C-alpha cells in the first residue's frame, strides 16, 4: 500500500454476501487463468514478457476492508453492488466529493488522465509525436484556459470547495503509486516513454465540460458541408438535401409551453421579428441567400426550417475553390481529433421522455433517458450514488445516477424528490468566419486590427518540444486555419466575389463558439443534484450555459416539465449561422444572447407527456428567435410519441417495463415508406427476386436475427449511394471511393464532357450520405418526383443505368443482393441484420493505435445488435461507410417516481476501466439485449444489493 494509506481487513460485508464474494473470486481465478494462457501465447513478444499476472492485478481497486485517507473529517462507506457500482455514504459535502474522487480514480484514472490531456492539448506528452497536430488544434481552442477562467471568476465558492475536495480524493489515490500500479495501459506506456501521472487539479474537472460541449456543439459540421457542396451542387440541389422540417408530421418538443412575455409581444406584433428570419444556404456563386420560404401561421417571417435561399446578398463571403479547400482542410483537422463523448459532432442524438402520473400504472411520473453517443470502452458514463447519511446544511446531497469519470456530482439521474434527463438540443452556438488576414492583422469594418497572440509549447514524449503561435481576433475568436499548413497557402489563393476585400496575404477561418466564454455549467450540476422542485430545477438549469441541452423533469409530487437552457446567440437577419460568413463586416457578429426567461419551457402540459429526441424545440411561427436551422428531423421523437399514444388510448396505463420496451423499439420508419414501393418493382434476376421476397410480410422491425432487415438496409444504403453519394464532392465521400466525374474549375463544371477521377476523402463513419433522418426526409420529399434528376444514375459494368425512381430502386435492389452475397453468403436463409450490424468496443487510446497484441487485450466484441439509424433503439451506422455500429444508446435509465427503488438502469460497458476486471464489460450483453438492472436508492435497498463495502477512514 502507499505510505500514507493503511489497509486492514474487516468484517464489514454482510454474511449474505459471502457466497457472492466466493463466486466472484472463482471468476477472477478463471480470468487470471485465461490471462496466463494469453501471456503464454505471446510470451515471445516483449509485452507478454513484461506483463505478469501481478502487473495486471496491481491496479485492481481495493473494495473491502478499510483505507485511511488524510483530509477526511469522518468515515465514509463505499458500498458496491454485484456490478461494482459504488454508493458512497458520508457526513459532510467535502467528504462525499473527496470519496467520489478517490473511488472514480480507483476504477477509471487512466481514462481520466487521457481526458485531461486531451482537453488541455497535451496528448503528445503521453503518446508522442503522432498527437502533435491534435494538440496544436486543442491549444488553439484553449479549453483549459477557459476552464481556468471559469474556476477563477465564474464558479461559486461552494462549487470550488467541492472541486477541491474531489481533486484531493483523486490525489489521495495517486499518492505513492507508479503508473503500473494504476492501470495496464500505464504499464504499456512505460515500455516507450517515462510518462508519470501528475496530481489532479480542480480545473482538470471543469475542462471536461468543454470537451462535452465540443462534441455537442450543434450545426458546425452542416455549415462546413453546405459550403463544400457548392463545388458540385447548385442552390436548388443543396436545398433538396436540406429539406424543410416537417412540423405538420413530426411535432416539436414544446407544444403547450410558455415563453413568458416574449411570446405575447411576438404574437401581438403579428409574428414578425428580425431574430426569426433564417438565412439560405450558399449558392454556386459563393454568395449567401437571404430569406427562405415564408411561414403562414401568425404572419411569421422566416424559413419553415433549414430551407435554402437562392443567391442573395453580394456582401457574403465567397465560396469558390479557395474557401472549399479551406473548409476541407479544417474538416480534416476536426476529423482527426479524439472523440470526447460523440462522433466529432456527427451522429449525436438522444431520447428522453416523461409521462405524467395520470397515464402510468403507479400514478406517479415515469422518466426515461438514453443519450446516443460514440461507442467507447470504458463507457463515457460512470454510475454511482452520493448520499449524505443525514441531509442537512452540512451535508446536502442524496443523489444517484450517471456522471463522468473525472468530474464530481451527478449529471443525469434523480435525488429523493426529482428526476431529470438530458438530450442534445442541437441549437446553433457556433459560427465560422472567413477572415481577411494580412501581415499586420485582420480586416474589420475597413480597418486592420492586430491579432491577439500567445505562444504555446507542446511537449512530446520521445521527441523535441514544439512551439506554436495562437492568433485570436480582438473579440476572442481563434484562427483555426493556422493549424493546417495547406490552409495558409489556400488562403492566399481563395476565390471570393468582387465585393470582398483584396486578397493580399489571403484569408483564414475563425471560430465563434459560446463555450469559448467562461460559464457556470459546473455550478448547474451541483444545483441540479439538490433541486427539490420545479422552481429549483429551473434555477439550476439557467446555470447550464454550455452545451445547450433539452432538460426534462419529473417529481415525486406528480409534476412533469421541460426547459431549454443555454447561452444561445441572436444574429442579424442576414446570418442564421447556416454557412460561413464574412468576418470583415461587423453586421455578421452576434447581437447578443437570448434571455433565460425568453427560452421555451413546458410544465404539466395537458397531453400528459413530453418527448425530446433532438427534434425541433418549438414551431418558428410561434417563437421570435431562430434557435437553429439544423434540427434533427423528428423521426425518433414522433415514433416515441406514437408509442405513448397507442398505450394511453382508451384509458391504458404505462408501466416501467413499457418504458423499457419503448427504448428498445426497432421499427424502421424509412422502411415503412419504401418497402411497399420496392415490392412493386419487377426484377428479372430470380436470385434478386428471392431477396426481394424477404420484404413480403416484414413488419419493419430491425431485429438482429432478421434477414429482411439486413436486405432492406442494404437496399437503403445503395439507394443513397446511387442517388446522392456518387454526386457529392470528394470532400464528403468515403475515403478511397473513386469515381469518374465531370471536371470543374473555379467557375463551376466544365461543359466539354471532360471526366476526371476523384477519390473520397472522409473516414467511413463521417462521410455522407450517412442515412440519418435528414436523408429520410430528402427521399420522402423526392418520392413524388419520380423523374427527378436525383434518380438518374449511369450504367456501371453489367449494372443497368437508371432514368427514374423505380429504375434506380431496381438497380439498388440488384446491387444490395450481390453486396450481401459477398458479405454474408449466397444463401439468404443465413442472412441476418446482426451479422452486418455489429458493435466493437475499443479502448480509445491504445486499443485503436497500439500494437495488435494490446488491441487484443484491451478491446471487446463484437456484439450483434438490433436497431438502426433514426430508430428509437438508435444503434447508429453510417450508410456511406458500412453497417458497423458507430454510435449507440450510451446508457439507458427509467426512473419510477412512485418508488425510486423500482427504477432501472444500465451502462454500455461496466463500472471499471481495468481490462481484466470483472466489471469491464459485464453490463454490455444485457445492454445489447435491451435489459435493465435494478437501481437501488434507499439505504435499505442499497444494503440489500451490496456485495463489497470499503470504509475510508480519516
């Protein structure tokens, strides 16, 4: 044991837990036997020789007996259930959060350490020169600098006290330990460098909120994609690919809500507001459109949603080949960044909904949540309970749920009075600015302003340090284009329209983002954890400034609600944040932020339920501000709404298990639209007809063992590829996918039938068309246009050309048949969706970049999954890149407000980050089957479920 800690064995566990412990010890012995065999097999490799059983076991946490920790004011009990999930009991707030830091470090310190190196741009210190580019970009954003400002100037005294206590607990765990005593990964790193973990700081915890905000940042990717599309597509074509939000079919979140005085004033004025106007997308000439289609209800002026305008104001930034290359270079930098909680901003979704007591079996609300995030190992979430033995002014918390390793408090969960869930709102909190740069600064309203600059030195394991200069505008926007050498040259050649300033030394790209301002989200976490009613909840939510999230609410006194918090910018009528804009014109700067009491919310709506699944928050015809032009299109939210309505019609009631079954609903909404059409198509090839017959009588459910689901999704993938994917610019297509396409120059396509070979440039899980519900809406809109040019595709080898919709569908069915033959075999009786749609869990550092033997030891899978893209059971896959799962319901929970001990939860992986722990992936198989685990809350229930008890002594 470390010098400042002492371990004693004790009889703290109950007698009833003895058999559980014995079984667990047998399981550990079995795993160690397996490990011995693995090490024997690779004994000739240095890693196998280096790693012994003692090395692996050295990092496992002590979970029984007692440990003395300097700094505690009283004893703390850590009670772990059979899945290793801890419930902590203390008598003061500081002891509670110090113990939380200690326990999370026991299970997950390597993960915590990697995260803080990512947020501070110091990955090169751990992993060497391969991470320098990432560090340069992250230093440019300056997450840790903003976190330091938050800690110094924004956070409350109590929050700082809790962060300090948490850091003290982490450092008590680290005291006296070498890397190999902390985790297997450190033992591996020790073979290549002399890296040693540093002490934890409060700012390390706050910085993680910036990473979370980055991956949930809204429509920045759509801004880039729309601008990149202009190299090959015209304004109407881009409009086709970003259709209007279907408000008439997929309801927004807030339907009966209040926006206080702002709504009344808006409606009294006839529904006109400059804030409500939306900006069209960029056209081929590089100018930004102005106003889109006009709304009808209430006389509101503005786009219905995401509608593309025609070529408009000549003051906007040009998007010729120069800016296209700039944005592509920026995308490549973004794509290389390590994922924090999402897929670099793409594929981010989530479901949450709450049902009022009048429609539940218990007579009290039920609340469900399942955030859809990147699949990671260990899971991004950490389950735990934080309990004051007696709730008082000295010790204020009695809360349980999901948090992040490295951060105190609980992010999603419930206390004794309320429960809450989160989904990403998707509101637009980022803008890209094309800046006219010169040797002396950047142009702004006709004058050259100097950049603010700072030097950053990046230390590199096994190499020389590198110093970079970060440039920011006077209002704090970092120049992202400085982080890519190609962008510097491209900026000098950027093609812009005649209204733009002279080229000079070129152009750069700067970022405006709400998370680059110090905020109070850490205060919000602690405020939510102890909120007792709707008023407390709303006050806590108001502190949750970034990332902006949909927060749902339920209480034990039978109320439900929703609120949208966050710092959400207001813009000029010219700029909806849909495309990059000119940085040299002050008219494109943000005007301010929507006031908290003007943001949408809903409390006890008459319909008796609230659903949030990344759909539009509110109908723009009833609300004066543009929140975004890039909502999710509401496929999941409407399916959840339909499932609730089907349960409660004719007096029906909803149970906890009904909520669980809704979470695992596998129905495909796009299949319901397309399959009837596909079955009407005549096919000559009997083997293709055989595959087509799989769709006859199919109920559109994407179960893992369904052959019909496998074939339909292959057809869908090929429809998208033929109709859209092959027509997108190379910057959006899958890396290595090469096509002969029309030649283009700076003015557009060359009309001489010249063809050039272009290869895609994006990773498979980031390419377009990704097959999400935006593409559902694209295809739905085009179904009534069977002769649209989108349905035309040339002959390829023996595959026929298509001149209309049905011919393209036939071609897609042929291509899908032979694609699955190659992947799954000729015999369709052996086909299943799960054989295509697989989940691999990978350690996010050495499990992806390390030697094969390390990947073998650290990674797990595959699991064959049900569900799919834009399905309630949202096991997302990218149709452009393949069928493997890229993002998942990262956890699932259902809170029963009538009896909190009857709530249910599950995590994607397990409590532990140790590769050979019993709790590394012990929840995954149940998660894959849609099962939930018991979720104890009361002292009596926790004691009953406890397997191990550790006492932390002062």
